[in-house]
C-alpha cells in the first residue's frame, strides 16, 4: 500500500465514515474511492484536490507523510498554510516545523 492509500483509510476512520459516505460527498463511485484506499489506483489531480479539501489535509501531506504520526493540530496548520501560501518560504516553514 502507498502512503496515500494508508492516509485515506486513516482519515476516513477518523471521520467515522464509510467508503460510500466519502465517495458520495466527493461525487464519485464507492468502487472508485475504494481503489484509491486499496492502492489499486491513484486519483487524478482534480479528485486529489477534492480529497484534500474534504479531509482538510494538504496534498503534500496526503502523498508524502504517514498522517497517523501527525497531530490534528499540525495537520490543520499545514492545510491552512498550503491553502494560503504557495511560495518557497511556506515550504521552508513546513520543513522546519516537521524537522525541528
């Protein structure tokens, strides 16, 4: 399994939602969403953006870090930062925050 698939499963469990519930909210089929969670398929960028906003997690974190090891506070901080800033200094801030 990929980091993304593990994170999707973890985030859905945190929300206490079924795959069908998440899929309906994203306006995709449950089978399609299940493939993302199972690591059998990767979501296209437009769906990845929807997933990012749905779970309030930046795409960078979704695809690169095991979110089971990141507190909700940090996760929301990163999401807020990435939705507002898209420059190098923001990425530098995140790097220093993750690796003090």
